[in-house]
C-alpha cells in the first residue's frame, strides 16, 4: 500500500448521521494539479502507446517511464491485466504478456522489449476466421445425437438404477440379510462388468479404429467419433489406474501399450491412436488431447510415448507428439502439436520447453517381479475390481432400514407426497454410514502410511491402491461433502492433520498420514495435493504441508515434499517453486511459477465474515450444509423408488419386451427430472448472478455452494456430461441463465455463475476447460463476467477467468490461463500460464 498520489480536501464528505460518506469520497475527482508534477514525454511511438494505456488504469497520475508499475504506480494483478488489455488494442503491441509486465516493471523496459520484436514491414495480421458449419449439417448431427441419447442414458443409469430394482424387488420379508446382501452385490457386479464390456464392444462397432486427419465438425465422422466417446465414458477408468488392468483396458480400446507400465487416471480423444512403450509412467489427470475441435474442424492425430518415459500430473499432450526413450514431462506441462521430445530430455512449463536432460544414472533400477507374481497381482486387481464396487453398496442396508421404518410409520399418508420426506433422512444416513465404512476400510487395510519408496509389486502398494479405490467408489456418495464443514471432519477421521477452519475440496486418495493442512487454509477444487510419484516401478511418498492461511487455487499441483509457508497463495493451475524459494505471504502463479509482486486484495472485510465467524454462523452453516449435501442423494433415492414402482409389475410378470423400453424411458425421464431439479434450485436459491464480491461466511456464499452441489453432484452426473459435444448442452445451460450463440461446440460443463457467461456464435470450447466466473482469494468470492466473441477456440484444460473479453476468432491453446481483466485481440493466438502470444497451429 504505497500511495502514488495525494488529494488534499478541505472537508471529508459525511452522511446525516455524521459517518464518513464513502461513496461520495470515491466520487471526488482526482486533481492533477495537486502534487502531480509534469508528465515526461515519450521517447518512441511505442512508449506513447504504453503511456496512453497506463493513463487508463492510473487516471489522474503523472506516470514516469522509469517508475515501477507495482511499487511506484500502485499497480496490482488486476490492474496489470487491464493495462495489458489496453496495450493490445494497438495491433503492433498485442504480443505484450503479463509475465513481461511482472518482469520488466517499467514502461521504458516494456517498450524496449516490444521494439525488439516489432513485426516486419508489410507483415499482414492473421486471419483465423472460417466458414461456419451449415445449419443442415448441425441439424442432422443433432438429430442423430438425439436418437442415440436415450440409449446412452440407459447405459449410464443401469448400475445405480439396477441396485434399486434389485433391493426393492428381490428382497423382502422372506429374504434373509445375507440373501439381500449377496443378491444386491452380485447384481451390481454383473451390471458393472456388463456395461464396461458393452462400452468396449460398442466403440468398435460404432467407429472401428479412429482415422487421423481433419474432419468437419458436426459431420458424419464427427458423430461417430462423438458416440464412441460417450459409450467409452461409461467405464470408470479411475478404477483401473495404477494397475495392470489399465494397460489391458487400453489395449482392448485399440491402444498399443507395452509391459510394466504404471498409468494413472487419464483421458484421450482417441486411445487407439496412442502408442505407449515399455516401463512408461503417466501421472493422474493427464489429457492425451489428440482429438480436439479447432474452429469448424475436429483435428485428430497420433501420440507416441517411448520406453521408460515419464509424464507428470495434470499434463496436456497434443496430437502428433512423440516422446522418445526416457523423455520426461513435468507436472502441469503442455506439449504442443507435432513436438518431438528427444531421448532423456526433460520438458517443463506451459507452454512446454526443454529445460534440461534427465540424469539417467541417477534413476533407480527398475523394480522387478517374476512372471508368476505379476500374473497373480493382475488377477488380484481384477478380482478387487469386481468385488470392491459392490462392497461400496453396504451403506444402503442401514439407510434403507431407516427408510422402511419411516415408511411403516407414515403408512397412512399419500405415498407420492411423503416419499421425498422419507428419502431425505435416508440420504443423510447413507452419507454418514458411508463415511464410517470408508474409515473402517482405511484403518483396517492401511493403518500406517509412512514416507518412503515402495515397489509397485509389493503389498504396501496394493493396500494403498485398495484404499484409494474404496475412496473413489464412495466419493460417488460423498462428493457433495467437498468444500463443506464436514470435509475436514471426515479427513481427520481418516488420519490427516487438518487445522481449525480449513476448507478442503480435493481427494487425498490414501495419503492421509502424510498430509498436514494448517488452520485457516483454503484448498480449492481439484487440487492435486502431494500425489505420489511413480517412476520405474517405484512409488515415492513424501509428506506435504501447508502452514496457516494458505490458499491453493483450482487444479493447482502441489508436489510431494512441498511446504507452503504461512499466508502464501498458489494460483489456479499453478505449481509452487522449491521450498527454499517461498516466503510467508508470497503469491506464486503459473508454470514455471513466478512471484507476483502485488495482487489485488480484499482485506477490508471483517474477520467475522472470513476467518473468525461467530458461533451462530458456524451452527447455521452446519445445519444448512447437512441438508444441501444430502439433497442430491435424496433425489436419487426418490426417483429410483418411483422407477421401481413403475417397472415392478412388468418385472414380476417377466414381461421383458415391455421392461426394456420402459427402462430406457425411465432413464431419460429420471435424468431430465434430476437435472431440471438442479435448474429449479438455482433460480429459487440465487435468481440471477451478477458481478459481486461476497465473503465466505455470507448467506449468499452458502446458497451458491448449494447450487454448485446440485449442478455438479446431480445434473452433471446424470445428464450434462452426456450432452457434451451436442447442440443440446448450450440449450440446457441456457435454462440456468447462460448466453450462448448458435453452433457452439461445448465439451465441458465447468461453469458456475451461469448468468455471467456470454459465448458468441460458433465457438469451440474443449474438454477440461473452464469459463471461470469467480475466484475465492482472501476468503472472499469475487464474481465477474466472461465474454467470448464469435468463432473463439478454447483448448483442452484451459481456463478463462472473469472480467475477460476474448475477441472474435481468437484461439486459446491447451492448458492456458487468461487472467482476470485480460482482453485478447481478435484473430490472435495464445498459449501458456499466463497466456502469451503463439504463432503456430493450436
């Protein structure tokens, strides 16, 4: 807080009550004549343009060309984004990036950088426009997708709806508890194995082997590719991660996978165009983005990963990438299309660049096991994948015991009326018992987790995998606990060290003993916190610690062994630097991470609204969240039982010719009813979202989190994820308040404050990308608008933050972050975190 200008007034404006009139004070004009001095004249046309842009963000100030943007002029992260957006309005200066503002710091230094890369005389600006897909093509594709959608919904609904049918019809007064349990678990196992097998078979029937090339968006081949993607997504690929079953599954989908690979959860646009060599290790949340929409085309290509290669967590590989033997890709790294990584080269960053060589001699000898042991472990993993999912259903029995007792008590009432009231306490009981069951699994299977290096062929690795799988299975029920007061209670029960008032919204997957989260921390959605590193068959576990009041943004990756000091902030999709480089209160952003000198803060909000709420607010939040987190499960139970009542006569009569179409119709009706319930909650709880700033313990923040639970935990699961890549997803999101133009390709559902989204015609928004209309820094939720012009392409894994304006036909590369307040010129290309000008194809 360094004042850059002083305004002297005779009297402060006050209200009738005598209190300071803050609004009138803000409206006072800033007088240049008071202490301002004379403005230095620019030395070049570039400096003149920079000065004009600076005047727009620092009105009324005298701006010296050697003045530090942050320390002298009083800038911060948001003003830096607004400044760079103003500069980019001059086409010749559009390549200026936020990184350069943070590093150069003065207008003179920025001008020198820009003059060095001035475009050549006569250079023509890029024209990235394209002919929009015809209405006829879009209509025919949408019609085909509409015909296929009921069968996709039936395939995805079958596992959980089959559980309801089995329990309600195959159990009864004459059935023993053992009969009920075995029937239910056997039915669920058969359904799971059947749906996974069907999805693999359908992929080959629908598409065969994927054809690389450039295909018309919304064309016949696009439809077949989309349908194959949807049926493949039925399988829970998370269940297979880290086991030999993953390699077998990918081979069944057409991928070429070598031996002794350790492959975590990942996605691919075309698995059958992926070649993975021997001994490869791939970290979690990696996207093999070898099929992506760009403009009006679907671009598909191969990816080749050589022997002994290593790919870290949350990476993004484009089509045409080749990684030779021993190549290494660091966490949160994006590798551009057509890149070739040489033998034992180490690449890092977004955009990815070669930063050195892998010290092959320092790598451990590969872990070894005999053929018999490998075969036995493969069989064990296969057995666990059949047995463990049904075990996750055990909480149903006590929950439905409560339901049946309540049903008997209210037997005289109208069943359809009281059913939702019966389902709500049943849902609460189901969640509570699930928490206890997963704690029993954790402490019985893996009572102690210590730092160290463990062979993937050893018993410890298998037991940790079992706990991680059990967690994934039960998160189907517990995912609504994220970002609630109950999450820290659950993690303490699991053995993690969680400080007072810590807010957590990520999965620790069996690393509980090694996690230490300090008081007042905020660990946002999808953060990877201390994930284990697996290389050459060895799993390395290290503790991870965040000291007091640390903020870690969405999708950030905190590596094992990291210690984040008090008050530090790690930005979204960012990685902290080495421990010795961090100090308390630092702000780090991007990859490679760089330190922000000053960021916009909201420190004027009272502590009773952020870090130290009174007791009554704590109690009220706990009560409200108890009902909010159980509502999705209650609705699942309600609609499941109603479906059983519909299907029961035909099932008991063994009239299967009627049962099948009724089941498909019920799947569609349930999916749309649950999703529309989420829409109703949004409008009843929040109305219209507008730009605002609200503290975490406000009633507004509680309500919007409840809307998010319904959107992600209900609508997203049952319907919206399956509408990705169809014209129907933008239509359905319009019901929430989003504004979409015509012909939008949308392969993501990552949206929150719906009314603040404005997407132009014929945009392409790819998988794992986010139009993020809020940030939660300083425990204050700041909400703003996101606007995309016509024909914008947003690459896989990218984030467009609020208060942004992306110009027509601009292209945002993979794993790219457009900062809040930033503007991108039309027909420009950007990549990196934060975004920088890109010249090649996306």
